[in-house]
C-alpha cells in the first residue's frame, strides 16, 4: 500500500464503507507511524485530546474478529521515517483543516512528472572515442590489447582479460586508460578486468586501465561508487580521490567524494581499508566510516549504519539526520534537476528512507508533510521554501 492508497482507504473509512479487514489494516498502519523530535504543530489543537479521540473511534469501529498485524512491507519502513511528522490519522486531520497548505501539492499534480534516474553512462576509451552505453546494443564493444570489452543484457560493462599468462603485456607497458562517466540522473555498473565490481552513482566518473599491470591496481574516482574488490594479495587495490588514497586487498566499501560536498566519506562493509592523505592515515574496520574534512585534511573515524550509507546502491534514499541542503543535493543529482532556496533555511534535519524509483513529486510530498519545508516546481527547477 502506498501513501495515496492509504489516504483513499481512510476516506473510505470516513464514509462508513470500510470492511472489517480494511479497518484493521488501517489501524495497523497507524500504529507504524511516528512523530519526529516530539514536534507538534499547535495549529492542530490539543495533541493528546485529538489523538485520543481518533484512536477511540478506530477501536470502536473495529469488528469483534481481529486480524493479525499486517506484514511490515518495505514501504512501512519508508513511511516510518519520511512521513515523519504525523501518525496516519493525524495526517488526515491536518489535511482536512489546513487545505490551503495543499496548494503547492495540487499545482504540482498538473505539471510534467519528473522521473527518477536510470542506467545511463558514457565510456571514453583511449584515443578519445566515446560510447553512449545506454544506446549501444548488447555484446562486444571493442577489444583492447587482448581485453574484451562488452555490454551484457543486464546492462553491465564487463572487461574480460582473455590473454594467457605467457602473452600478457609486460608490467613495463602501460595499458589503455578508460573512463566511465554517469550524468546527473544516471547510474551504471562495471566489472573490471580483475573481477572487481563497481557500482557508480549519479554524476560520477571512474578512470581505470583496461587491465592491471605493475604492483598495484589503481583507479581514480570523483563522485560516489561502491566497490566489491576481487582478492589479490600480490596487488593491492587503490582508489584515488583528489589526493586521498583508499588502499585495500579484497573488500566491500563505499566512497562518497562529490566536489560540492564538504567531506569525503569512506564506509567499510567487509575486510580492511587504509586511508592516506598528506601524511594522515586511518584504518577502518567493518561498520566504520572514515570522514575526511576537505579543508583540514583530518580524518574522523566513526561507527555508522552501513545499510544507510549504501542505500543508493539498493534503490533507496536514506537520510540519517541530514540537513535539507544535503538532501536536495542528492535529489538534484538523481533526478537531474536544479535546486534553489528562496531564503536561508533554518537548521532542521530529516531522517528516513524512500525509494529512488518514485518520481520526484512523491519524495517532495513526503518531505512537505513534515510541515517544516515546502517546494515549488517549475520545469526542472525546484525552489525550497520554509
């Protein structure tokens, strides 16, 4: 059940047309809603009195036959955080008595829907030739010094080293340098010649050799990527990000390094990671994140929820006490929209998760329901207002 389906069901309840099963489902849904930070809009009236009144009406209307609690679908997790400001019944109460606040939502319904991003990327090969990966047919794209480059039916870019040990290029020779770039509203997955898997988030560039020679495996990153590094004790894997070096042997980790963010975040899921920059060093264990301040070049190591930090790879936004500015930068990159602020916004953080495959209007509506932020959408420009 989506939020819209829930609202429709609640309106049906108000008209007296709900079945016993529907009433139970409605009440189960209400029990999964939360209020953030104890925030309450005084315009709604007395919080305890209203909540008690609505709750008693629910209970009186339920059939003597009780259903078990409805399964907690993935959308309930989304609701529990991003419908942050209200319980289900209180949401209807607020919408009923403050219809004027819906003007921006209603106006937006008549505009073109801004769809989420998808698999979009460009491959730039040695020599400068550019391949639009989402347009090219599946199959072999090219061969570079014995390394086959192909696009699979799953939408992956795969490098396969077909050379035998006897005819591999000498370590003295430099392999061809390739780069995959995702635009705003794009993402892509690559399998490098050593078997390392890389997921690229929107507005990201990864530069790498067609095959790895020498004593290490080095790639260069700007943007955000998730790595599952193939183990090779003889050749450490290194990710270079604007002077920062992330060094591993075989592990799973995420690096967020956008130029318009104040920090570089390296999050470790499995294995070990060592971070280096300007003589500073940090060692990460699974479940830890190394945060590099771009201004001071100092590391902070802290425990994090790795599922939140890598949610983008699994198709979700996950906001963990994030400012509206940080959230809107993520929205801008994924939906390929421009964002402006009508005035300086008061510091208010948000928490929650929502599918990255909803249109942008759904995400904005969820944020608006907190009552602390509103949006105006004009074409592909979003203005944020208090």
